[in-house]
């Protein structure tokens, strides 16, 4: 019995040594070295109560990703020609599933990659403005939505949704009919702790005025990070709107040397006069902010 006990004790010591070696190996090579590259949940977005806001470089277009511990939200999908770039970015992060995909309005520089998104990833819900558009890109998106069989939510102002502790509110479109397609843009406010981010799509001054009228006195527009409306065009970012939003950061999603001359000098001057920190995807590539509930910091 004593011998057996001794033997099992030796076994115990051997097991302890194996564990110790594994731990040391882990310190040097990371846990992939021990477990053969298998991670618990490769699509686990973020941990430690962190939320990330990615403004993804898709050239002259928009695409943003919000990552929370409980899932991801995509806002716009860039152009047809930036599909591969967007897919590579999402794949590198390990995205496999989207809680929400929001396609702000039917212009190609926002929904160009929508069919790729729906055909590649599991999309649980799509948020759209109630506006159809006569284009092949729009048709492809609608076909892909139908094939995905996901829930389709029409954007209406004041509608809220949550992913984990991240609260989102749809602020616009407020009217049901506009002459300019850009004004159908779904505008989303995302709040996490003290951090708030305003995603404006290509909403122009008409939509900005409606938002001012509806929300100004509620303080709803006050945010830390503003995704500059319409790629920094002078159709958007009216002084009155900026005065209500009072952002610290303005992120301009724009392509280098674009034919629209975005962002407009006048708008940059307006941001500079307000001492906003200006971040541009044409100069910096993709831009990421993180927060654990306090002030957002740029990665
Ligand atoms: Zn656009």
C-alpha cells in the first residue's frame, strides 16, 4: 500500500511538472502553443468590459463596426470595390456573426458590400430606412437579405436596441419622404458608460435641422465622437448641429484624392475652430476607439 501510495505520489509530482512546463510554455509561446491553436471562442468579440468603435478604411465610403462582449454591430458596408478590403478586416478580427447590420441609405458607397456581408456572415437583424432604390447594388442587397432570412427592422426615430450594455438609439430619419436620398440616412447614437458616438451616415442639413428640432433640448445629440456626416461634405456638419453635438473627435470616412473633394475645406475649418480632434481614414487608414465605460481613447 505504501509503495502504491508512493507511486501515486510520484505520479502526482509528474503531473505537477507537466502542468508547470505547460504554464511556462504558455508564458513564452501563448496558449495557442499548448492547446494547438484552439481558442475558447474565436468569435468572442472583446473582453474586460471593453467596447470598440472601428471606422474601417473602405476608400470613398462608410463602414463602421462596434464590438461588445455580447456581439458586433456593423454600420454600412463600403463600396462594391472595397468588399475584399472590408472582408479582410472583419476576418482578421474574427467576426463571424453580426447582431445588427445597419445599412444607412441605399447609396453604393454605403451598401456596396452589403451582399458580401449577408452572404459571408450570420446576420441576425438588419436595420434599413424605409426607402427603395433603383440600382443593381440595392437589388443585390435585398436579395441577400431575403436569402439570409434575418429580421428586418425599418428605422423609426426613438427606437432603441441593446447589445449587452451598449445602448443604441435611432435618431433619424424623422420624416417619411425626402427629395435627397442622403437624408434617408439612419442616424444612430451609441452609448456605453460615459462614451457616446454619433453615426450620421450621409444625413444632410435638412435631417440635421429635424434632429435639432426634435432632440436639442433633451441633450440627445451631445456626443464624444461624431462620424462626420457625408464624408465631411459641406452639405452636412452645419454649425448649429455641431453646437448641439459638441464632439471631442470628428472621424471623417473618406477616400484619398476623391472626385467629390471631400472633406470640404470649409468644414475642416469649422471643426478646427471648435478645436475638434480630426481623424481621417484617407490619412490614417482604419481608426479605432476603445472604452471601458469612461472617456474613449484612440488605439
Ligand atoms: Zn456616402
